């Protein structure tokens, strides 16, 4: 009798709460779908040329080309730099998570709030002081901030107060939100990453890149996950463990539609419909920040890089994952921000 009562209570909760449906359906009716996606190898792509531009003395966490040509860098524990010159910041404001330019200012998301600077580097003020901000994006001419306390638009809470927002991006004018519990569409649809026939091993999202009608999510330990409206998630996992460990905000879309991601120890990954590859001889195991033509690493160095063209070597994943979702050129849809 107690067991029947328990089942009835769980069923009632399942029917009433949308978020529980994501948990209940796979557990009750399709337990086999909890299996992770099969792991594959990382292919070898043509090599890249790197030129060191800056040594900042701390892990680089964000990069931005400003409209006036200046190079802005965010670091872990040394704050914001403009063309290599450190800018004011105190305490937790020294831990930078994202940079974006909006309405004539450069904004920095930090663990101590959102810092505003003039384009020349002069400080303008602090918004959401004391709130840990992890992501920034401009959506419909509004600055959107992802924090540990939810999502803010122009510094007003707009939803998800119970969510830790870790990544943001825009695709076809639609806002996509990465969290520590999966991906959300702007209208609220939740995409947990750990359910489905090709699921990830984790729900924790560290970066998002627009892809087709949805996004590709970079995770903390489960590789990459293709998230599309109305479809099962599809993970790309690697036999090389460190290639599955992403770096916060390290995502970029190239002019040809190639996706690039930075990892904790697997270097730079480039992804096309055929699979994933690493440039031949890539020297940086930790890629912690990306911007067009720029890469930052865990040792505090910023490089200009240019990769050679040509086909990648065959991958064990070629043709097995996103073959039917060939990526168009999406560079114009990807905000010039590190997260």
C-alpha cells in the first residue's frame, strides 16, 4: 500500500511540474537512454601559426576586440587589461568571466559584479555589485547578464532566480541560456543534457555557440552537446579525457561556420559536421579564452593565431554525429564576447 501511495504521489508531481517530466520520462519508461554517447577520437587538422602578443601573469578568461581596435583581456585574479595595461578593480572584481562592448562602453562580468569602462579604459562604475556575474551578451539592444542568481536584463532580474546562469548566446534573435543544469531556450524550454540515446555525462554548461536553429554546448567534463529545438540532445565525447573538459566561455564561430572550443587539457578543438579535430602540433594544452584570431591560455599569454587550410585527417567520428546538420556560416550571429 505504501509503495502504491508513493507511486501515486510521484505521478501527481510528474503531471503538475514540467521540469520533473524531463526527469521522470527517461527514468520510468526509457532507462536505456541514460547511457552516454559513444566516445570517439580527435582527428588531426592542418596546423596553425601563433604569435605571442601579451603575457598578463594570470589565466586569460576573456578576450575582446573593441570597436576602436583595442585588445581587452580578462583574467583570473588580475582583473581587466586594455592593450596590456591593467585597469581598476578590487577583490572579487579581479576575477573576470566575460567581456562585451555595448553602447560605447566595455562591460566586464566578474565575481564582484559587472564593471563598466569607457573605450579608453576609464572606469565608469559597477552594476550588480557583489553579485557573481558569469556571462554577458547583447540581445535586442539590451545587455543581458547571467549570474549565480539568475538572468538580468539591463540589471533588472528577468527570470531564473533559482538558476546559476553560466553561458549566453544569441541565434536568429533567440536567446539561449546555459546553466549548471542544462540549456534553456528563451521561451523557457529546458534541455537536460544527460537524457537521450546520445546523451552527455554532465548537465554543466560552460559555453555556448550558435549552431543551426540551436546551439552547441561546451561542458565541464562531457565534451560537446548539440541542442536543437524539439530534438533529442546529441553529445560528442572523446576517448581523450582532457578533450572532454571545457573552459568557461571558450567558444567561437569562424567565418566558414567552423566551431572552435577551448579545453582544460586537450588544446583547441575545431568542429565541423564531420567531427572534431585539433590543429597539428598545437602547443597550448589549456585554451581558456577565444576571440576572432586570438587565443588565451592558462599561463596568462595571449596569442594571435592563423590556421592553415585543408582537410582534416579522418576521424573515428566522421559522418557519425552531426552529418545531417551541416553548419552554415554563423559568425555574424555569434556575439564578440568570451561567454
